[in-house]
């Protein structure tokens, strides 16, 4: 129950979140800790069950790629397997006998300025359009980004930050599980 928005730029990425947490009982809280944190040079934004975000953001030191690492290979062979091991060790992985491994969160992870959306089945895929959304307000935010974004290929980190803020603000007007303030972080490729 959240809204995450990320925009992939040329050599940078911007990711934003709202500040509300809500449960099935209908209660909500304005979070004292953000849904996006930097962990060992990696930005991690989480939606869905808070437990997954708690573990990834505060329960370990995220692996950091070497300068020579291919990021796709690093995410597939190092980051995600270490993430899953951490979830298993923390009792968060939900694999039943005969089922595929799963958890009930979605993450937007930014490594060296590249966005990796990590889904509930531990897979990742990148979109050629460079726009990512997650959470209960994701569709509203995506529509807002698409409606007012002009030449996406020419966007700057500052314009992306403004677009993200506006999209999440719009989502907060239409999604009960999303609320201001909006937090945005930018990471440049290193």
C-alpha cells in the first residue's frame, strides 16, 4: 500500500515514494522512516509488506558491485541470491514445497544509476521507456507521468524529480493508501 515512481535517465536514476503506511484494518500511519533508503551505495525502495523493506533496508549490508561488474549479471547472480538468502534466514521467504520462491513485496533497486524492479518472484526486467511504478497508487502515478511528460529522452534529474513529485501528489489525491510528503532520491552512475 504505497506509491513508488522511478525514472531512468542517461547515466542517472530518480526514485520517489510517498510517506503513508496502511494495513488491512484500514488504519494508516505517516512513516518516520522513508520507503527509500541508501544501503551501501544502493538505493532500495519498497512497496507491499513492510517486513520485506525492513529486512532489505535495515537487516543487512547490501552487496555492492565492483566497477568492472556487468550490472545485469551482478543483480542476477549476486544481489538477488543474497536478498533471497536474507529473506529465508529472516523467515520471510514464502516458498512451499513444489512452489516457486516468492515474497509479498516489490522493490525498485537502483545500482550505479540503473533501476532494477525486483518482483515478488525474485525476477527483474527493465522497461525500454524507463518509467517504473509500484504499489497501490502505481497506475495513477504512471498515468500522470505519461500525461505530462514531454520528451522523456531529454529529461534531466531535476525535471524527473519534479515529474515524480507531481505523479505521487496526484496519486495521493486518488489512492487512500498514498499520502504526502513525497521523498525523491537521485543516483548517478559511478
